[in-house]
């Protein structure tokens, strides 16, 4: 999923969470949630330094539930130490949701919605079990990108919903 798609989904989850559980959230906290829910994608830059491109960073420890949990603990005791328990829980939910969204292509494929993209991204059971995400050749990656219509459509819808919610929240 694109960074914009990640931001949109984080916003929708944060919005729904605050409405359902009646959680008070400041604009400052919302912005922090948007940033730190997607913080793990900075491992992309680290990957680039070591010559790894594309989705290879999904195979790093930072893109596992284990790594996310460790980072969440660090964030909770540093950036979010002043926030309510609800906001801390919301941060964990949005960070884990990031992993699900990075796997969405494979999930859609398994559900029979997305054709021919059978490459798993996330090491869900790390450190108990670890698979190496396949580095796709450029040609194959291009072929797959052309078949990603269901994913692109659902991502566009998510971004549109997030924008509408944001505007509605802003004016009301
Ligand atoms: Zn990611």
C-alpha cells in the first residue's frame, strides 16, 4: 500500500476508534498517531543503504508483529508517555494494521479477489518462523503491477473516505 493509503487507513481507524470508545483525542495526538503508526516504513531507507529495493523492507524485523510491539513499547514510554491508555492502545492497533495493509495484496489474492500475486510479505510468526520474501525481478513486478486493479480501486476508495471524514470532522 502507498504511504497515502497508509495515512488514510490510519485516519479512518483513529476516527472510528475515537467515536466508538468515546476517546478524547487532540489534533496533536492525531498527528502523532498518523506519523508513528507508519514509522516502520523508515526501514525502507535503511534497506536502500544496504542495496535492498522495493518491498524487500517488508522482510525486516521492523515489519513483524514482534518488532512492532518492541517499537510500540519504546514509543509509549517516550513520545506517548503523557497520552491516555486508550490512545496507547489505538497506537498499537494502527501499527499492527500497517502490517495487515502491507500484506493486503497477498490477503486479496488468497481471498480470490486479486489475481496472481502470491508472494507473502510479512513474517507474522517471527522469531519462531521466518520466510525470506522473494525479491521479484523487474519484469515480473511490472506484470503484477498491471494486475493490481482491485487493490488500486480499494485504496482509492479508502483515501476518498478518509478525505470526506476529515472534511466533515473539520467543519462540524
Ligand atoms: Zn510498511
